[in-house]
C-alpha cells in the first residue's frame, strides 16, 4: 500500500511535469501563430469583407457595373461597384446555409452575367474527405438582390472529387459548367484497374439555370489540380482548355471545342513542352476568344527544356497554332497568367516574385499577338496575394488582383 | 489510492506516448537554414508535400516503405498546408508511421516567400524532393520520387 502511494506520488509529480511542459509548448505555438498574423487587419474582421475574402472573381455587366463573387468564411458573397472599384455595395450572401468552399489559388467562386442580366454563380463545395467536392450553382434573377438555393450539378454524388469548376454563358443563355471529376477513378479502383489523374465532365443548362442535363464526359486522364477554363466562341459554342496527362505523366494542355450545343468535338493537344511529372502543378491555363474568332492561350510548364509562361494563338479553332512565345521572367517565378483578347488587342497579366514582394505585370499587343509592348509593372505587395484576373467593360481593359487585407483595386490597361 | 494510482499511471503513460511523437513544427523564414545547420556533413532527404496533393500520398507510401528498409534514412517532411491543418497533418504522418520523422508545416500566408528561400526555381509543384549529400549538394526532383533514384542516392 505504501509502495502504491509512493508510486502514485511519483506519477503525480511526473504527470505534473509532463503536463506543464505540454502547456508551455502549446503556449509557444500559440504565440508563434499570433505573431504570424498580428499584422493582418483581417484577424479582427468578423463580418464579410472583400479585402479579407478569398479568391474573388470579377466581371463587368453590359452597363459597366463591376460584379464580384468571393468566399468569406463558409459563404459565397456577391457585390458590385459602379465606380470601377473605388467603392463597393453591401455584399449579398449566395449560400444562406454555411458550407466549406474551395477558394484559394486555382479554386475560386465564379460569376458570369447573361445578356438578360441574370447572374450565375458556381463554386466547389468542400466535403468531409480530402479532395472531395460538389459542383454548386446558384442564380439571381433580380439583379443580385437574391440568390436561389444552390443546387449540386454533379449527378454522381458519392463523396469524391468533383472540383475545379469552370462556368460560362453564351448569348443564347446556355450555361456551361465543366469540372474535374474522379468518378471514373473510383470505378477503375473498384475493378482493380489503374487510372491516372481525373476526368473532365460537363453539364449544360438550356433553361436559364433551373436544371442541368445529365453529366457527360469530355475526356479521361486530366491533371487533377489545375484550374479549367471555358470561353465562348463567336458561334456561341464553348471551348474548354485544361492541363491533361499525355502518355507517361506528360502534363501538357488539351482543348476541345463543342461541335453543337450539347456535344464536344475532338480533343486536341495544344502544348508540347513535355513536362513529365507525377505531381500537382497547381498552374492552370488561360483562354480568351476574340470577336474575330482567334483563340488566345496562355499556360505554364516547367520541363527542363521548355519552361515558364507561354502564349500562343490559333485562328482555325486549334488545327494550327502560332509558335508559342515565352514571356515573364522565369527566374522571378513568373506564373499564373491570364489573357484577354478584344478584336486585335490582346492583354496579358501575370505575377512575379523576387523573394520579398510579389509583382503584378502586364504587356499587350495591338496586332493579335504578333508583337508585344515591354512588360509593365502595375502593383506589388509583400503580403499574401491571389492570382490576377483580366476584365473589360465596353471601353477599357483592367487587371484585378486581390491582395489580402488591401482594397480590391482595378488597374487600367488602357482602351481596347 | 490504488485506483488513483492506476489512473495517474495511465494518464502518465498516455502523455508520454503523445509526447513521443515529434510535433509538427512551423516552417518559417530561417527554418530551411536551421534544417541544414542541424545536419552538417550529413546526407538527408527533404520532401515537400500537401494534404491537397494526391500524388503526395503515393510519395509518402513509397517513403514509408523505404524507411522500413533503410531506417538510417534521415527524412525531413514539410507540409505546404496551413497551421490550421496541423492535427490532420499529424494524423496522416501517424498513419504512414512517420512518428519519429522531423515534420514541419509552412507558416500561414508565406508559401511564396518560403518557396523562394528554399529554391527560386521551384514553382510550387508537389511533391517536391531534395536529395542532399553530406556536402549538402542537392538534387531537386518534382513529382513522385522513383525508388531507384532514392536507392541510388542512399548508396552514394
């Protein structure tokens, strides 16, 4: 009994020592965390804030009003600006019921506006398992005052990856959603078959977003963690561009143009940099279609021979391409480019990083990408920053860049 | 008293076990130099991974097998996730048996700065591995390490 008591005392002392050590360690970690974020005004932010949001998307409507969709906490919000980003309206919540949202880097809520003024929003809901998600869609028919309860667009609703949504609407009002989907990977696994990457699926709504058709597959074996992009051709059919897996893990880019309202055509390979890597690059491509029907593409690759940012265009829907042009400073982490083409005017924007600060850089062409201006620095930040975007109203082109905690600002790139 | 003693013993043993696994440390400016400094004249393997990167799990599976074969392999694992993910990172490391591995997670909102400090030519693709020899010459590899590359490096 005495021995037991003594042992108990020894344990008690040791326990106290261990407990104390744990407490000190936890305090230390807490201090580290506090120091890390002390300089951020967003720490104190309680209500929805564009400056402190994640990954906004931006678009102008026909009247020149700038519309934004962004994620804050577990909601998507929409607001607008009538003075090119000087002031913003009070945000309106899209999903009234909170849910986790993928909103960082390659993932962001999307916003497009139909010619009739209806606003369409999509995003990827984060589910309980890693990599799992649902493609969500909501719309507003009253100019952004109210949004419909979000629907799940992927008709395969097992908890797996349906992510990296891309959204577009054409002049007829057809709404296209494309995304990366792992239903075929699951099927292959169950059958004991190998399957590399994800698949590219799409859905179309021809009733203004009330419903979407049965999901259809565009291609197997896409890269699984890069953004997908859709642009609308002048015949009102969508063109989808994504990072694909060719052969033994060569991660170049592929494109498809739809043959008809509901059916994609042939998948074409559009980059040949031979980046062979079994990895997640987290660098998706960009695509813009000018009103002369020329497609303008940007992408990133990191192969030993051919690396960095590239630009190319095609006037024949991908049958032939211009020789890809390298741009940006590879030694300064040039990445995350966007392209916007309006007539013969083509604008590029991207990010560079010198070890201390991130810089937003642009250059443009007035002859459909034959010749280019010198790169021009638009802004910089030492803090966390999003990938840049390009938008245009009826006169001017703007770069937009979300810098965490700062005013969401437009940078004019001039008339188009 | 005996019951209390047993209870305290159990608590103590549990606490000890919990402490026995290496905590995930925060990788911030200077941490890369610290990792190198602690391994002077030692070869080691530095691997960056993320909870959000499917190929990274293949890499961790392969590394777990290699460590069983070569327990002397000095592995440093750095997650590029956020400090909010520490619990999940720890769970995953435990699942792969990496309880004794030197493990880190990127400081929040500093991924770009940290990547640049480690290697300006790394564009964030994951997994990203660095094979260091004892003179600290390093070989950078993007994507899943091939076991033969690792074995060749170990045998050097």
